C-alpha cells in the first residue's frame, strides 16, 4: 500500500493515490458529458501547443455578470458571485448564483476539464431539495478571474450563509456546543441528500462540513449569520466534483481525515465509505473540530486509519449527556466492517423517526431548469 501522500497540511488536501491495477475502466466520454472526439483540432489550443477537451454543455443563453471571488478549489477553478441575466428577448428575471469558473490557461490540464465536464453532466441529473441546485453552464470567451482567453462556467445555487464549517469554527471560538434541536434538522437534510445520491448509484466521496451549504430561512432573526442557531438555516449537500458512479469509484479523492479505513487501505470505495464520512461529519459537529485534530501528521493519520481506529471525542461523556442518540449514530457509522454500518437511507429514516424532517427549499427556477 502506498498510503496517504506526505505533506504538512491535512485539511482539504485531495490525496493523489495511484489507480489500482484492477480498477474497472473509466466512463466513456459520452457517459461523462464530454465531446466524443476529445482530440478534435477544434478543441482549445493553448500557447504552449497543448489542447484541452471540448465540453458538450447544455443550452444556456443567460448572460453572466460576475462579482467577487467567494473561494478557490484544488481543481484550478474559482467560485465567484454571479448574476445570470436572461437575454433581452427572453422571459425570466435575473438570478443570483455562484459561478464555478475554470479558466482555459497554461495552468489548466485535460483532466481538470474532464472533471469539470463530469460535474456539469452529473448536476443536470440530480434534483433533490437537500442537494445544491444546478442553474446552467456556459463556455465564455474571457475568464473573469484570470488572463485566460476562455473559460468554462458552472452556475449553481447561491447560499447566503456560506458553509457549515464556518459555523463550526465560530462555535469552537465561542466554546458553545450544538444541541439536539440544532443538529437534528441539519443532519436529517444531509442524510436525505446522501440517501438520494446513493439511490441513483452515485457516491459523494468528499462529505464534510465545508461541503454542506447553508441558506437562512425567511423567518430567521436578524443578526450576524455565523451567530444564528442552526435551526435558522436550510442545509444542502454540495461540491460534486469528486462524485462518481459507484461501480467506477475505486480510487480515493477525498480529504484524508474524513476517509474510511478501507479507502486508505485501497480496498475500494463504496456507499458505506460515504457513511463513515457522515460519521466524521457528526464528529465535527460534536467535537467542534476536524477528525483526529488539526495537528495530526499524515503518517500518524495513516496509522490510525489503517488500524481502523475512529477519531475519539475529547469530551465523550459531555456529548453523551447532551445528544446521546447522535453519539450512538456516529459510533454506528464508524463500524470497522463496512457491512456493519447503516445505509444512508437508514440514517435518513432514523433521523426522521426521531422527528427531524429533511425539509429544504428548491432552487430558483431558471428557464425550464431548477
């Protein structure tokens, strides 16, 4: 086993594992939403002579007006605030959105374009109130976030409260743990979204608080977003760049501390590996910190995961007193044998049986899309 790649910083680090020799073949270009002829001379040719794949994107005639940069991803794309404006002769209203922009520059490689195309193709097929909504995708002549001549843009639902990780960090600063009334609805929504993905044969492969996005409810009290209680928000699972069809997801891509032991051992990635990551998300919310801590080194983390040791709560007694059912649920997700873990559908059913319904708003309608 080659193990986790070495490095100092763990959080949000996508591991660069080699592909197992017995891994099944990857999806075809057509299955991934790509132009079939990726070597077509009409593809983008960069100044250094390299060519990039041509994506076959769905029709989307809205003009895009870009605002500030909201974040940057490891894939080379930037996320920007954006407004999708309908054509002058069309119907509809301007729609605020988040735009994932991949510039076609000398720093962009074919696999980055292919991953972007897979994400666009996948998001078109995913329609669930607990998943971030797809708005549209376009090829544009000039990148708004670099000096590249062209860029691909994926427009998705915009969230006014950011991600769950920011609130976890604020609560850690305040020393204010979450209670059941806050955690129940959020977890129910995330579990429902994950169960839907699994029902479609799709694995998320990077489930963590920073990939859970929040939108304040209309009835939420005024105030600093990060200081509002969690019941003030709707939560949706997002960032589908690492998603794969279950039969092809044999190589790990997620952030190390959220990985299941079988993934680090390179024994394959299945639905139950996502369930371990749901347990790691639960750990984040109970511990107000990342699994295994910020200071753990990669060799130490590899040793823990290969041995199948789950992260331990620093105040387990306090958590069991405050939210005993959620500690038990986390423990079930951390079962060493994947077959002993609950399914995502079971997680959703258990949370709903406890009275927490996965209710979240649908995405704003754009044209004939949601």
